[in-house]
C-alpha cells in the first residue's frame, strides 16, 4: 500500500516568512536612506575668508540648502548666528560654517599684533598659517643671536607694503595670535629682535 505525507503550504514555512521579513527590512532601509539623502536643511556658508577673532555677521555668510544626512546640528543654521559671534579659527570662503568654528567674543583667546619684517615670502598672505621667529640681539647690541620660534601658530590678518616702509623697517604684517603670546612678542619687538614671518612648518 502506498502512503502519502501531507505537505505543509510553503507560506507556512518559517524559512519563507523569515525571507519575506528580510526583504521587507532591506527595502525599508533603502527607502529611508534615499529619503534622508533627498532632505536638505538651511545652513550658513561663508562668502569671504573669516579670520580667527573676527566678528561673524549676516553680511559674511549666506544661506544654502545642504543635504547633511542627519548632521544638521553640526553646522550653523541661520537662526543660530547671534550678535557678537566671532570666528574661533580660519573659515575659508565657501565653507559650511561648523558650530565649533564660531564662539562668543567675550571668551575669545586671540588678538592681533603688528610686526615688521625685512623679508616676507610670497605665500605669506591674508589667511595663511605662519610662524613668528625672532633673533634677539647679543650684548653688543649689533649682533643677532640664533633665531628661534616666538609664536608657532599665528594667522596673517593683513600684509602692508609701501616704499617708505620698505626703506625703514620692512613689510608690516598684522597677525592673529593667542593673547598669552602677546607679552613675549611685545618684549621681542621692544628689545630690537630681528623678526621673521614664515609659512607654518617651513622652519621645522
């Protein structure tokens, strides 16, 4: 006598149900990813290079729509720009403004000083990261000692050259430096040290 087994419908098979669930989850994940990538948020973008310590106002930025994929809170939205905001680092033209790049002027740790140097490399220009070196005078007042780093992380705010200045003290450079470095810089200037401004890392 021939016996036969009752076959379970395939849609009742646990493996089939698990497979269907995995397909649904996969489709949902792809849909969420595509949906997220299409969403944009209004973010501030610089329209000029902003130096550390400079005030950031509405004229320095523009509003752009950017798809940030959930990173919106990392960047500054239009409503987040407050009066008295300053740049805490160099913000190049065209950069989306990160929250970490803007602070409160009351807590600023930078200021500017003006130094004169007889020789300035061509790549020392506004916004450039530079080092400030000096060679203090020896006891005879005429012979400079070996040069050494005075400030290792300055930013150029302005470079001024004119014939009258070149015939006297050289090129005038305005630098953004940490407030803690100001006393040493002023002491070096007052002491007649020979000052040099060079691109960051060039003197290492």
